């Protein structure tokens, strides 16, 4: 599974959101969130932006370009 899918699920559960709640928050379907978390598909850039805001993380972190210490990978 890719780092994006892993981090998306971890962050969603840390925030206490269900897939449906996160989907409603960003204006998509829970099926989309499910597919992203399973690594079956990737969200369009506009949803990455919305996910970052909803989950309070940077795009670099969500996409696996930096770790939780902020160091580039």
C-alpha cells in the first residue's frame, strides 16, 4: 500500500472521522475515500488540498514527501 493511503487512513481515524464524515466535509463520496485509503485510486489535486485542510496537515506530509519531523524523504 502506498504512503498516501496509509497516512490518509491514519489521519482520518486520529481526527475521529468516519469515511462518510470526511467525504461530506470535502464534498465527495465515502466510496471515493474508501478507494483512496485502499490505494485503488488517487484523488484529484483539488481534493488533496481539501484533505490537507480537513486533516490539518501539509500536502508534503500527506503525499509522503516528508515525515512527521518535517525532514524531506
